[in-house]
C-alpha cells in the first residue's frame, strides 16, 4: 500500500476511535470524537430552550425496594419473597402513592409506594411533576417470555453484565460503542446552538451516553469549568513558563496527531474561559442543595449552567450526572436507603431550582441504571437483574401516574426470567425516542438517535402532556 494512503487510513482510524480517549484526565475537560471538532451537522433549528438530564445510577438499582407494592395482596407477596430485605409496610404509609395501576396477572389494581426516604419525589409525584416508568430495560425488539426461553429472538449482548448493560442502556450498542443516544440527540441540534461546544455537558465524568457522532461532551466539575493547570495560573510562579506551556499545547503542528491534540487543548482553554465568565455573572441560586450529596452538587452545577444558557449560546442541551454504589449484593438494607435519600433530595432540589429559574417546563430529568435486580434475596442483598422502574421528572411531564405495564409480584411468574429478574415490557429505545421527540427531534430522524426504534409500533410512551 502507498505510504501516503496508509497514513490517511491511520489518521481516519485515530479520529474514528478518538471518542474512547479520556482526555479530561490528561490535559483538557473533553471526552470527545476528535474527528468531529469543528464539524456541525444538525437537523433542526429551534428558537426556544430545552434540556434533558440523565441521572445514571451505577451498579444496578434495586427496583424492589424503590417502588414497593403497598396494597395488601401485593405487599404480602413482596414480603414473602424478600423476607429479610422487605421494607416494613408501616414505614411506607407516608410515601404511598394514590394512583393505582392495573396488574398484568389480573389480580386487580396495584397500589405502590416509594421508599420511605423518597418523600421529596413523592411530593413531586403528587404535584403531577414526576411519574414512574414501569419495567423498562434493554431490548432489541419486543420479546415474550416464551421467546426469551426459546432464544428465538435477538437479545441484548451479555445480559446481567455491568459494563455491557451500561453501554446498551446509554448507547443502544454493546460495550465499545463510541456514541450514546443522548449525544446523538445533541447531534440533531448543533446548528441551533451558537456555541456547539456546550450541547452535551457531563458533570460526572466520561460516559458514552453523552458522546455524539458530531457533538462532543464537555466535562465540568461540581465547581464549574475545569482549567488546565499551568495555563490558567502561573506555572512554577512564572508567567513566562505558563505562556510557554500554552504555546506548546496550542500551537499549530504539522503532524496530524499533534495537530488534533493541540486543537483540543486550544478549544478547552477557550471553553473554560467562556464557562467561567458565564457562571461568574450569575445571581446565586436561592434553592438550597445538600453539599454532602455528590449527586446534588452535580445537579446544582447543571442548574447553574442552564441559568447561563444565553451566555453559553445554547438552545438545546443534554446533561449527564450520576450516583454510584447500587451494586448491593450485600448490606442492601443498610446502604440502599441512604442512596435513595440522596437521589430523592437531589432531584427535588433540582426541580425547585428549575422553577426558580423559570424553566421547569423546559427541563426533563430521568433516571437510568445498568439494570434492575432480582426480586428474590441472596440473604443480605439482591443480584443482577434486567428490567427496572425509573422516574421521569419535569414541568412538562404528565406525572402523578405510572407509565408502562405493572409486572406481577412473583418469582418465576409471567414477567420473570428467573429469581425475579423482570423481562422488560418497555424498551430503552422507546424511552429514548419519547425523550428525543420532546426535545424536538423529527420522527423521521428518531432512528438516528435510537437505531432499533423501528422494531416497535409504539414510539411515544405518553410521558408528556
């Protein structure tokens, strides 16, 4: 092969794989597809503002103790299965939800309760600003229990594996995917943002969910923009050293790899200046966030960035935040309640902040996780599962209700692939399509965001009024 052609192919392969590089921890607050720098390809140009916030619960949240059967028959079955893990029914009285949902097994309408620590979300549910999406999970196409057992339809790769299912949830593709459906939503709106650099913002660390095919994910800390040490401040007490470092990491280069890396650094320095200036000009939020709650601090900086949307020059944004610690094979009764308290408190404060900013109808937040967990107990915890219940919150949400289908409270029942692992009745693709449509993605472009949506007749889950 001609050497020039070989170099060209190597360059394209480097650029194609560039989004896998965790540059935020090396030189700049970017985790991005280097081939997309400077490229803008968008489908729509809205004039209003909307934001989507993914709250990812790493480790696989235990659905059984998050949204709990409360009606007498449902609770009796739950308690019989969970035994040592079951939350006392008396403790659920204050967070019992008045809305009921028909049970698929024909046993009548179920009443559910949120975990006792989730009073903040219960208040939002009652106010119609939050709802519960039942039994959602990764699927390739609608799948029955008989089809699952016969292995007669395609299934998500490596079910019950953390890394693989995180990738399928976030990207609709196996581990190694270089773009997620949040980032692909961002792709659709690059032209509508005067500064495309801030279309997709991650307050948690690198995540494929928010990496687009053209859109890049800009990373922030809970304190704001991430500066490059030695450039933002003097290096070794010398301005000359700082200037020399800036020149080294931003000057044009002849080698294609050096050139791309220096473009990343230059872009990061510029973005840090813009973000820092925009945040400095804001009136402090009156809404209080618990400073000991890491998720709350992430959502606080998201609220501040939304407040700075005009200075940042954005009309559509996708954000990513996360909370870890949910892989509770052991100590679930001790550790899970605190995680749910942090989740509820952070989400409630964030909703209050969007109300304070006058954008509650323009911001939608939703939870996601690797997978649900087993309804059956392993003694002191639960094991890796599949489908789970999740929350969708915002002023535009048609809340105070359940969406989807209520699974039977049973092990080896009609919705269970084993040990209380729920076979999802709603797919992540359907959730992604519904949220993308709310953001303004055209129906004809939904397959660009969630490639498998064509396998489903229902593209809109009815989440919004």
